[in-house]
C-alpha cells in the first residue's frame, strides 16, 4: 500500500528485455537501505526490488505489467517517481494507492499559472464513473485531486512542490502516464453494480 506522496525519484540505468517480460535496473537518491523483496512503486507501479551491492535496484516486470503500464517505454537515463511501501503508523498524506495501474492516459494540455500549473489528461471512457470532481487519482504514482472532469479528460492543479519533486514538472504534452483510479470508488462501484439498471446496447 502507498500514499501517492513522492519523496524520492530514481533514474533508469537499464531496461533489459527477457523472454517473458523485462528487468529494470534503477538508481535511486534514497539513502536508506532496501531489503530484498521490498515493494517499491515505480511511476505508480508496485514492483518487488532486489538491491545490488553497487547500490542499484533490480526489479522484474511481467508482460502483463508491460502491456498495461508505461514501464515498457522507459529507457536508460529516464527519471521515475519512487515511493516505498507505507508502514504502520506513517502519515497518510495523499490517499490509499495500491500500485495496481488500471489504464494509461495522455497529457493533452499544460496551463502555467505562475509557479503553479494545471495539467489535463485523457483517460479511457469506461472509467468515467470513477472520475469525479474533487476525487482522488494517482498519476504516475502521484496523488492528485481531479478538477473539471468530462467524459474523456480531467484536470489537476499542481503545486510548485509537486512540479519540483516529481516527473510531472518536466512532462510534455503527448506523454503517456499510468493511471490508478481511487480504490474506494472502485469498491463502491463493484458493490452497487448488481443493483444498477442494465444499460441498453442500442
């Protein structure tokens, strides 16, 4: 479990294709040691890390994860958002994030407002019921609040700290991002779905 609050970033050193997936080598600025098998969210994707003697981190990525997320697009030198798993007693500053990416979206506009910025992303229309004004969403692992959603896009206001600390500050229009919709909203949708009218296909 994660919170979507990014304290560290990392750099991709290598993306090595394997027969059934890929292996990432990551260099992180986090000075605290990692344990073998520890969970780490990389651009919002929960992965299992294997620390190396040289301080880098290895993690294996399945074909399913490569197909569902943007990790397969990474290349050596790319910066990524990193978040270590939540510990009991930690502050829940963002919202509950599982690291299980639902879909990808595209950054379609950036409006700068002084030191702040409003970004707008597209998302698959089948998730429209989960995209609500003032609701939570994780974009590349960053916890954000949705503003002005419509049937295929939504915005989020980014504060200077978020722009400085995460990869969203250097994002460009057209960039693909990992989307994880609010976990509570997904559970509620699943619970009420059997009681909702069936939508006509005509």
